[in-house]
C-alpha cells in the first residue's frame, strides 16, 4: 500500500526477488540467531526506514493522485518504526551479551 501506482512487469520481478532475498535473510537469522545477521537486519532496516521517511517527505502525493492522503503514509511509517524498535528490543539480549 505504500505506493499504489502502476508498475511494469520487470519492476514487479525485481521487487519479488528482493523480497525473496529479505525472506531468506530473515529465515537464516531466525534459524541461527547469529549476532552478525541480526545486526545486519537491524542496520539495513534502519536505513530502509530513513529512506522511506525521506522519500515520504519529498514526494508530492497530490501530483500522483489527488485522493492520496500523506497522513496514511505517516501511519505506515510509524508502524514500521514501531516494528523495528520491537526487533531491537527483542534482540537486545543477543546483541549485548558478552562472548
């Protein structure tokens, strides 16, 4: 729902491959709980959220579609930030334990 604009087939394939890669990374990290994989997911997630926030700030949604309400995207971003913070809190024991 982040952007509800038409896309081309090649864009959909790229998104599906990237999504599969993310799913594999999440699965591997959940299965092994290796601290470096968990850190990688959290760092990449933070960069993705920052990029989405910046993208939302600079995008003129009314030009895409006058019916789009920017606050809808703000709620989505808030939910993503809450989810990311939940991952950080859930992972803190693994991230900060001494080896």
